[in-house]
C-alpha cells in the first residue's frame, strides 16, 4: 500500500476518534511545549544575565579579599589600603586602571527629605572601569580624591528621592555614616543603569574613597579593588599578574580572589546552561509521558480494530502493511503534537521572556530537538502496538467480536 | 486446481490436543462449485481457513494451481489471498469508516494498483453487483443484502480464481439470500470457482458437489448434478 493511502487511512481513523486523538496529541503538545519553553526561557535568562554583566563595565577584574584565608594568619587586612591600588597597577602591566572601592551604608539628608543609600568610595578610574555615565554635572576628579573633598555624585534614584525634579547640582546635603556626619556638595548625578544582583548603581552615592575612609569611617579598609585590563585579550594575563602580585604581598595565594568579568560571564553561562539542561530534562520527562499516552491510545485502537485487522489481512494486507498503518498513526499523532507543541512552546518562551523583561530567545536548535524527539517518541512508543497489530493471526482476528 | 491431500489441523488447548481436521482429501477443479457442509465442530471453518490461505495445515499438502501453499510464509500467503482468493463472509466484514467504494478498493490498494485505475475497477465491480448508485455511502447506510453485494464486489476486484463464501446468506432473509446466491451462480457461470461453506442444505444445493464433513474428516462427497451445466436452476430443483 502506498504512503499516501496509508496516511489517508491513518487520518480517517484518528478523525473517527477525535477526543482520544486530541487527548494523546495534547500529551505530546505539553511535552514539546514545555521543553521548548524551558530551554528558551533558560537561554533568554542567560542572554539577559550576560548582557547585564557586560554592561557592568569593560574588561573588568574584581579583586576581593577573602575573609579567612588559610596559611599565614598575619593580619593581611592591613594590606587593604588605598595605595595598594597603585601598587597593583604598577605590578601588573596588563592592567590599565585600578580603583579602590569601599562601601558603607549611609543616610543622606537634603532639607526635609532624606534617603538611605550605599555610600561608595571611589577614585575617578572607577567611572571608566564600571562604565558609569554622568547624566548631570560632572564625575569626581583626581584632585578631590587627593584632598579628600566633600563632593558627592548621586545615583539617579537617590537624586530623585532627595530632590524630585529639582536640579541637585551644587546643593548641600548632609551625610550620616554610623555616628559620623558631614556636609557634602552634590557635583553630579549618574545615568540610570540596570541593577545586577546586589549592585544597583542607582541607589548609591559616590564620594572620593579617601573622604569615605579617612573622614566618615572608623574602619580604614578598602573592600574591593576594581581593575581594568588593557584589552579583552589581555584579561587572562592581567588576572595572572594581579594574582601573582597579591600572593607575594599577602604571603598566601588564597588571600584574595581575582575574578574577571569574562570569567564571571563564563561561570554564569555554565550555571544557566546547567539549569537549562535540568529544566529541559524535566520537561523531557513529560514528553515521555506523552509517548506513553500515544502507546495507550494505539493499544486501545489495535484492540478495538482487531476485526478490521483480520479483514484487511484476509483481503491481502501483509504484516508490513498493518505495521506501517499503525506506525503511521503513531507518527501522525506525535508530529501533530510536535507542531502544536512547538507553537505553544514558542509562545510560552516568548511570554516568560516578556514578563521577566529578558530578550526573547527561542533557540532553533531547541525547536528541532523537541520536534525530532517527539517524532522519535512516536516511533518508539508506536512500534510495540504496531507490531502487536501486524502479528495478529488473521483467523483469530476475524473471529473477534 | 485445488488439491487437498491428507490435511490435518491440530490445536493444542493446554495439554489437550484437538484434531480439528483429521486427514481431509479432495480436489476441486477450475470452475467448479462446491459446498462444504457439516454440523458445528465438524471442522468446516478450519477447512475454509486453510483453503482460503488464512491458516496453514499441521500436516498434509494443499496445492493451489499446482503450487504447494501449505509451507508458505505470512507474506506469501497474504499475496495469494490478495490475488487469487476472494472472501465473502457471513458478517459482511465491511470496514465501517470507509465508503462502499473505499471498501471495494481495499484489495486493489494492497495489490498496489494506482488511484485512478483502482477507482475504475472498483466502480466496475460495484456496477456488476448493481450498486453503482451506492458508491459513496457508508456501510451503515445500506441494507444487509446490499452489504453482502459490496462484499462480493470487493471479493471480485482482483479477479480471483477462487471465491470462498462462508455462510454468505446466514445474516439475510431468504429473498435477499436468494439474490446473493444468484450472483454467486452467475459468477460461477463466468468460470469462477466457488467454495461455499454452509450448514443450510438448500443453500448447499446450489453447488455441483457437497463435501460432507464430520468430526474433522470427509464423511462423503455428494454429487448433485449429472450434467456440468451452467444452467444450474432447474437441475437443482430436481434434486431438492
């Protein structure tokens, strides 16, 4: 029997049991849709996170002191000085800029309004490394760091909390950090920037690191050093140079952790890829369940049509014709499910990305994988019922009531 | 053309062996019209399945046109059923989801005949049994007699040399049954070999010979007409 006739017979039989057909197709639809949804949501999230990290700065390397390094117990925290930044830069030729960064919780008061903010002590290099743009006024300058000046650049959120739509440039604000208070002059406001993890630049206020450490804080230690590699290619070399220098200074290799932005992106990519695989696998299980649904439908159909199989055999259908007929039904079911599931999965993936504000990313490979997987499911779960049908003894089948 | 020699068919029901056929032998020549009669359990269904190549004998040989078909595999048997044998069943056995035309096209489909040709042959066969105007109906929409005519048309399409009718009038009233038997008569008149299985003496008498089965063996073969005439009607009347 030709393939066209076989498909025609399959469609007629499936159409005759619309509800049953629809239910078993639904099983595959859900399976395929969830695989595609999960994988595309995962890859959307990955795109978003990596673009967030990229936006954080360019060729950035973060040097963070570890809290409890093993090895020498000597108070390596004494090392966390502002001048270490210059030493790092001098010791690591692949590093083009270093900014010491210190952060404290603080409260800013302007007239009758006040706002709490993360007070970040920086040097002008920071703006470049972390790619912060100034929307109003200007950024901090080197002389203000040298003089530990009371100048302040506000994050956009802090600025609007304090001044609303008024121009904050040149205004005096009071800053309270712990029990210390001082008056600062607002010199600039940063451009709004998407938050990443804990670091919401919009909710910060930037002052010279010298001012923060010497005037506002009892603890005179830098919390992080932000470095910039001379180029993207130089990042790995820069990381190695910084690590070597810090290990020699601290006398222990694990006193600091040195992480590059590229390394961070790689790590995040790995994590999200693992998550995506996990979600995709869980969704894949539902596809297998859908396959069992197809098998169940076909087994019922084979049992119901025992007599029909007998009649067809008596008219000259050979085992292969019958096998082909039921296998075609399985394939039609699973491919219908695959097609609808693909559409639904695409909508689902796009929907999740839209709700979460991620870039829409429906992977073509995930679509191909899900559809070919569903076809394979149809073949695998259709084979047993189809074999059962094809091997029926025509005499027994004809007697079946 | 049909040579059946010492055919046995043994079924094992658990530990008990049932001999459904126990050394059956007879010949049927081309163009013959033979009835197989016997009480239920005599083995007539089993014999019919073997003659129809739906089943294989446990021992003995069955030659169809000189070819020993008792040892053929499933696919070869399917091929013989398709090309050389036409079945007419008591239950009609039409596929309910297919139209009348679709049912008649089935054997042609399995023979690999292309769509247009298939339709032409099927239409011809339906016209032959007087159902040209019912082609696009479903089996549920036509009467029992019409269903059996469709079944005969379906049995005819591949121009088989043997038509096997298993109680073809069993589900029909006597008038309709008579019409069906008349069609079989005329097919036989055209040279088609017919084997008719029945337990009804008056139906069996349409044939030239009756093979009487009892307990899996041929009890006797009854000759019904002296002349091998194609005008069966008056002759049979004389014997009833």
